[in-house]
C-alpha cells in the first residue's frame, strides 16, 4: 500500500550541514541590518539596491518581489509548508513558480524580508543568487533520480555546481547573469541549448557517463541556440572545465553594453572554434588536481539525498490498469500527466499548475499544503518544481495514482494538459514587472479558455505555447512552437506571434516573428486560426511543430492575418 518514507534524511533533497546553517543565519543577520539602515534612511535606494538584489529582493511596479531559490527544483514537504506560510502571512495567499524552478512572492513589504529570510533559513532555504550578475540557480531535469531513461542522477552534479558557484569570489560580478542547466538523460528536458551552459549526460566510452557541454545559448533580445563545445567530458573534470569557460567569459565578456554582455554574444563574436581554443588553453593551464571530483566525494553527496525505500509493487500495474478502464477521465490524466519510472510499479506525476482560465505557475496557500500532504503520503516527502512551471511527485506507486488524482481534482490541480496548448509558460508581465511592455497573464488566461476543451486539446496534440511580456523573454516565447511577445505599439499593449521555436535537443530552434503586432483579442483569434490551419494541413500523425517545418510559416501567417 502507499506509504510514507521513514528516512531520517529528506529523500530527494540535499541535507544541509552545520556549516550551511551557520552561513545562512549570518547572511540573514547581515541583511536585517541593511534593511534597518534603508528604512532609517542611512542607506539610499541606490546604495541599497545591490544589497537587496544579492538577497533576491526586487522592487517591482507595486511592491517588492522576493525570489526564493529552489536548487534544481527539489523541495521537501516541510519546505513547501514554509512557502505556504510565507504566502499566507506576508503575501496575498499565493506564490508563483518560475522557469528557473524557483518561487516568487510578489507583494512583499521591505520590513518583513528579514523575518521571511529567517523562516527560509530555518527550513534550509534562501534567496541567494536569484538575482545579479552571478551564476543563478542551476536547473535540472524534473524527473531526476526517477526517470527510466536516466544515465546519471543530475541532482548530484547540480548540487556540486551549487556548492562550487555559491559566492564564488571570481564569479560574483560577471559581465551578466549566467544560467546553467543539466539533464541526466540523453533526452533534453531542461532546454539545455538555450542556456549559457547546458549539460547533457549520456553513456560514454568504457560504460561510464559523460557530459556533452553546450555553450552560448540564450533567449532575450538576441535568441541563440547553444553550440556543442565538448562531447565527452568525464564527471571528474566537470568543475575544472566549467571554471575554464567562466574564466574566459569573465575575462573577455563585454561590460560596456548590457545588451551585449551575455556569453552568447562573446561566443558569436569570437566564433566557436576560437572560443573553444581559449577554453582549452585555460583548462590545460589549470592545476586540475585541485578541481578533480573524486568518486568518494560524489558518492558522499549522492548519499546526502537519501534513497526512496521502494516496496515491492508487483500488483500495482494491474490495479492501475483496472482503474483506468473504469474511469475515462482518470485514464486520460494518466496518459498526459505521468512519466515512466525506473522502478517497476511506480510512476512520476506531473501536477499541472495551469487550470483552464488560471494563471500559469500560480499556486495558492491551500494548494501548497495539499502538495505537501500528497508528497508526504505518496512520494517520500519531496516535490519538484519544473522549468515549465508545474510540480512533480517523483515516486508514486501506480496503485496510489487514483487516490492522488482524486485529491488533485478537489483542489483544481488535476488538469490533464501537460504538453498541450493550455500548458502555457507565462512570465508575470506588466501586472507586476517594471520591465514589461504588456500583460502576459490575461492573454494566457484567454488562450487557456479558448482551447480549454479536453477533446480539442487531444485533437491538437502536443504543442508548446509560451508568452513573454517583453523582449527579455522570461516566458521563453522564442522556444515555443507558438510564441507570443508583448510589445508597446504606439503606447498601447500589443503582441507579436512567433512560430517554429522548440527546445527539444533533436529539434531545437528559435521561433520567427510572422507579422506585425496585434491587440490582445486579435492575437487570441489569430492563434485560433493558426491552429485551424494546422488541423487542416497536417499529415497523419504529425505534431504541430512537424507540420510547421514541413509547410513553412507562410500558410500560418496568411491565416493569422486573414481578418486582422
């Protein structure tokens, strides 16, 4: 039967030691003093800004926003309850999951932030390096440690990278922010080639895993697909090689122009071969013995995550099959929202945070408590936040899936739309962000409602729709099969449509703008006509992106602007 883990260590999450806890307490005390000086007026906003940003605190349109780090997306049930407490006590009863697997609180008062950070520290959490020109939260495959196709557990290496990068004296003030993603599977579930550094694990020579390293990817004002710079990097050289890349970037990256400061611009300027030569020279000159990852250290970190106490589940699959036959709605949810597990009789469950008409990535205090309860009862006490703004229960016995689904149904968390058109990525946009040109959330809600029919979503099939409120592309619109970008059109909010983007390793591409910007309602209608064109023109078994690449964007553009 479903059970709660009896492990002392939190399964799936790195356990902090005394050094970690002491450091966080000292950091909170420092920031409390800085906040008090800001409130008293002894620090100006200009002086305070870099200090608050180093603690994840942004000043947005209406209030302060606190971005809390969730390293590689792993959060325990007790930590989720702490986040629920913060949402209830210090925000407006909800939090927003981001594309870097973090959570944001949008209505924070400055005077409350030290108390919030203290609560986080008690729960072994923080907001360090969620802002600034440093190495941001390392993201990882949401099925880490569970996926049937995994060749290594990316959490272990993401944690190694976290420890290496946190407050690294050489990389605290880079030319620009720096983002790393790591997948433990040859299948890209992290958008590796749209990162400054993307790491893809695969089985290498002699039966040992190696990393393929991509560099110079990114979205924003200049979207670029990253290039492979090293195909067979052994784990022992991971830190040394990444440090060599960062050193080259730190030395040669531009600091005179914020729009040309990312590593993608440097790679393009030098050319990949020249950039590789610079990295290889730096790598060769390093005292590699200081950077080697001994097998013993890797195993010690792996042990800090704990191991699920899987019980025999020989009859679980049979019971699940019977339940799926008896309930078509449940059967459809299993098809769309579960993922193959390496342990027989178990599945990973993706919980959609995108109900029809809802705000993508928003989760209420009540829902956070539900997620925590489900994690404790059915998934060894841990959850994963995905870069697609959903939440995963990593290890659920298949004979418990029906009970999980029934609970999710009660709390608007059982939408069976993972990978479909209403599984929308959207940034907070102009409702909150001072940089945005347009509101992302209302158009996301309208599109969700327009395509909310489960039958219609099944008919359309897999499709990624992403929305950004400005060119900074926090909603990853360039990587969407259909992307929507908010722009300012003569003082009015408007939206451009892009087609053909994808972040899958085999089909990675940047979406292309198909025409002039439209109003919110015109954009929703245009997307509907694009979908109608796809349904009329697709070959049997073709997904949207395949049809788009086969026939090109012209038929879709003509349909989109037919009556605009």
